[in-house]
C-alpha cells in the first residue's frame, strides 16, 4: 500500500515536470499546457495532503532546476507547484463552488503578481508588457503573411497598429491578469473534477448551473467608481493612474455583465428545450462576435437590476 502511495506521489510530480517542460519547448502546446499547469499538485494535495504536496514541490523544483536552470525553476515553483497546492488547499476548505472559484482566482492573481514583481525587479523589464519594438515585429510578421495573400499594408499602418498594441497591452495588463487567472482557475477546476470522478474520489464543491448564475447589484458601485475614475482621468490627463483604473474596471465589469447576459440567454434556451450542442455553438458565437457580446453586456446589466428570469418565468406560466 505504501509503495502505491509513493508511486502516485512520484507520478504527479513527473507529470507536472513534463507539462512544464512541454510548455517551455512546444510553442503551439504552451497555452493549453499552462491552463492545466496547477492540476498535478492540486490533485496531489487533495489525495495526499499539504505536507506531501509541499515535499513534492521541492522535488519537482529540484528536477526543473537541474534540467532548465534558475529562472524556469522560479516560474515552475510559483505558477505550477505552489499555485496547484493552493488550489487543492482551498478546495478542501470551502463548501461552495463559488467560494472555491473566487478564492482560487485570488490565489492565481497573487501568483502572477509575484512573478511580475520578481522578474521586473531582476531584469528591469516587465515580462507581461509588449514593447513597441516587439509589437512592431508581431504586426510586421502578420502583415508579411497578409501581403503574400494579396493584402498589402503600408509602413505607416504597421507602425500605428504596433503603437496601439503596445499601448493597449500596457494599459489593460491588470485586467488581462485577472482574465488569465479566471481562465486557468476554471480549467484546473474542470480538469481536477474530471480526474476525481474517474478515480471515485470526493467531489469538488459544485458550481450552480450556468443558467442560474446571477451577480449582485453591488457591482453597480464598481461601475460608478469606473465612471468617476474616467472623469478624473479627463480632468487630470497627466495622472495616468485614473485612466488605468477606469479602463481595467470597465473591462472586468464588461466581462461580468456579458457572463450575466450569456447566463440569461442560456436560461432562455433551456426553457425552450434547445439541444445542448446548439446552446454551446450559439454561446461561443455570442462571445466571439463583438457586436453581440456588447449587446449581451447591456442585457446583463438589465438582468442584474431587474431579474429578467422572473419575467420570463411569469410569461411562460
């Protein structure tokens, strides 16, 4: 029995090291591997406990240090090992799926801020920001591929796009970190839930059905704060902090309102007994097609304030 536990312990550590190495060397697979990065140590903490998972993090970090060096091992220790342990620890001490996701997102944001601050202090450069030169290289590469297809772009257009990209990334970095944290948290939650079901273990705290998701009206205070910051940014154009706060608050709120609107649409489609595949396809289209996503955000605002689901139920009855 003890040998089985040790084998499982080593297996999760090896899987984590393989995922990290794949993310470092396989460019196309890197975005997908990073999403499930915390899962091995999350599972290890859930199945064997905090002490064993912490020892596993030390062993995995030692292996990555010998294979890849100092900087990669720091990334592995923070974003893969410790974040996975945090996810597992939170999952065992929360009773509601909403609390699990919320606290896990906070843990993920904290891990990314630690990486950001550390790398900025060491190199003097923000690894999450895109310099104008790097943006110029990306846009020029895309323009070259388009020109080979018969679609040309002037140097002035390429320069304008590059500067706009660098400015947007620099301005919206806080909200981008929050979005990435939410995505990898949900991906880890989904992957861990699947693995636990396959192994007949204790299930993670369940999330409510998507069609029942509703956000509190307190969000309108955040919307008011975003508007005030926007006005302050226009009144004091030299103070960039107001613009940054306003832009990032609005981006996060727009995403929340869009999810609220999408949940309402899912509820409506479910009430019409649409097939799940149809609901998924329509939802993906609504998210990716910008005009529809903005409409969903507006619908979400009205739903938070008026609870449109009760009106749909009343009309149906």
